[in-house]
């Protein structure tokens, strides 16, 4: 399905690479998203927070062109490739194919001139060379998530969308995944938008947080603004951030 109407903006290099304006999604009488705005800059990580049913996955699937918005628009900066990579919570791959075969297939679907070479680059990029010829169903949860990430990178996206990417991972697997994602941001300028149920994870891994409640954006800012306190150059505690989040979404702390 097509994304919301997309245009390009000739703004300078410091401008956001992607701006979503007034994104709405209605399922019959239920309003899942009610006019959500967001902006992403190159190399930035934006965490999407909110209680269950707040509209996080609806927003991600619209931006990923998996579902259609009822209203709203997307604007890409003119000098940026208007491509997103989608990492769903449930891996979208072929379990009976090897890691290499999966990547070769998805690279071909993305129009790669040499799918085999593209697959090899992705294996190296996500540290999957040792697992290249094993079927996907034989891989551990953490390795499958890496393959899921590699598939999302097959189209050389400018923005990577991740739906609760660490929900099923062990602590060491989470750390490795965030190390890889941080390197993509630092070395390639890839922008990340990820949903999470963890305020602590959002505070640690994101530059900013976008908090949704009942389909609306109720906060967009960094950790200090979330807590609303002068920390004299220090960092607010996770407990303070969680309390501020709960107040925003209307849940008693």
C-alpha cells in the first residue's frame, strides 16, 4: 500500500531528512492516530513510547508503507533517498532459506544489480558471515533479529524503523544490537525511529522521545525536557523519567 503523500524539500543539510505531518489513522469508529507530527534528522535516534494501544505500531507501519494513513503527509529532504527500512517485531523472513539466501532474495526484490554481492555485504555489515549458510529457523533469537535488521538494510534506507527491536532479546543480545545500530548512525548517518516499552531503553539509546497517548503526541523532546528539571549538567534518573512518562500518559506513578 502507498504511504501518505510524499514531497521533497530543498532545505539545507541541517534540516530534518523526513517530516511527517498530521498523520491520522481510523479503523471504522476507532481513531488509532489523531494528527501526529514528527521529524527525523540524519544520524538521529527517536524513541516512540506509549502504553499499549497508543498508536505506536500504527504509526510505524504507515511510515513503512505497510498500511495506509487516513490523512497526513510525508516530506523528504531533497538530497536524501526517500527510502525506509522496516524491522517488524516478528521477523519477516523465510525460515527454510539460509541467511544468505534470504538476503539474496530481498536484495533482488530491492533491485540490487548483483544480489549475491549485496547479500555478502549485508552478511559482513551485520556480523552474520559465520551463519550465512544456516537455515533461518536454526538460528538463535538474537541472530534472527540481526538477520531481520540485515533484510531491512537491503534497500539502502535513509531511515530505519524498528518495532520493539529488543523485546525478545537477552541483555547481552540487546547490547550487541544497540552497538550495531549506534555504529550505523555514527558511520552512515542512518536515522532510527524505534518503539519500546522501556523508558530506560529510550533514555539510554535515543536522542529524543515521542510519547503517544490515545493516538496523539503528548511529548516530543529529550530526557531533560521529559523530566522538566535542571540537573546542572548531570543526567536525570530513570525513576524520574518513568514518573514523568506515567504522568504524561495519565497513569498514576
